[in-house]
C-alpha cells in the first residue's frame, strides 16, 4: 500500500494543472457576474504556488480516489480474470460514483457532473501507478518525470482549450436579452428578499438589498448594501458605459438606499437578476431567481 501511495502522488500531481486549466476554460461558459478578473488572477496564483501545492493535492487525491480504487480493483481482477486495466477503470468509476453520491447528499453538488469530474481525475492515476511501479526509478527520478508529464499535459490542455474556444465549441457566456414582458413578475432571493415588477413600471420590494447611500468604504460602519422594503418604479436598461449587459434600474420611493441596477443573468428559460455590491474583486453578490415561471 505504501508503494502504491508513493507512486500515486506524483501521477496525481502531474494532471492537476491541466485539469485546473480545463476547468477554468469551461467556467467561461458560465456567468462570472462581472466579478474581478473572471478567475484569471486565481489561476495565475495557483501556477506560481504550484510547486508547493501539487504534492499536497496529489496526496489528497491519492488517499481519496486512487488508493480506494486500487484496493477495490485487486479482488475484482483475481476473481474475474479480466485485464487489469479494465478492472482499474471500473474501480475508478465506482469510487467516483460513491464520492459523487456523498457530495450530492451533503453539499447538494450535481451528481452527474461531480461523478464525471472525479472519474476523470481518478482514471489516469489508477491506470498509471501500475506502470510506474514496474520502473526502478528513484523518488527524484519519479518526480522530475512527473514534472515533464505535467508540462506536456498542461500544454496539451492549453492548446485544446484555445482551439475549442476559437472554434466555438466552448462559447463564452452571453446573458439573455429579456423583453419588458419577460422581466415582469416576482423575483426572490436569499433571506426572504423579494422584488415584484409590474407591467406599468411599478415595483414592490420586500427585504431587498439595494445600494447604500454612503458608498465610501472608509466610512465607519460602512456596509456594501442596505436592506429595504417598499414601493417604487423600475425600467429596463440596455446597458451603457462600463457594461453592455442588459438589466433594470430600480428606484424605491421610501428613501431607503440609492437607485440600484440589477443585471440579467441565467438563461431565457431560467433567468436571474443580480447585483454585485462593493469591491468588484471582493464584493457581495446577491441574486434573485424568477419565482413565477
């Protein structure tokens, strides 16, 4: 078991930068809510600190995914008499399904997506350690080969991701263009927030976050937003200046807070309204979902 672990850690570490890059490229198909640098700064930091992080993350994946798959595959291989690679592939998928079910129950992660990602992460190490264990490499020899494999996988992921993006296979996210009729209705968010938009341009808010009167972060007791209730008015906003994202402008007659621009997100089938209060890099995101279909 110890030799399996020693072989699994470098194999797991080698695939993680490429996996992280692919995850970031795929995340561009989802709304980033105009926050920060859309994850690019985080990717840069991960690359800088990768030499320190990869062994730790490789150990974590080895314990959670690879070793359980190896333990499960051994008796299956002996009893079935089938090829070892096939048994290891099945074992990696079974372990991923188990963790996918746990994540779905405890954290409400999407089961299919979580299982698919964990299977992809567990497959290469489950197959690779059988090859690594047949080589008489020293520990440093194993790790520098892992570094070369890491660079090759990262370059392959980068080239494939760029090609997919440029060819349109991974299209960037585009918010829906909702008509005023599609914007009318009831929108609800966390902590009981509710916004009712009427066709005549009237609005009713209950427990709704809005822009604060004082937006200076240096002010003592400053808050990114204030919570208001009451009636007011709204109108569609096509987006000008810093953003061309469609949205609405909301004004409350209660004198609580300032006029607030809610931007459109989601899809035409499941639209959302959102606003990012405070610092775009570390602000407070509040989201409203369509409540009446």
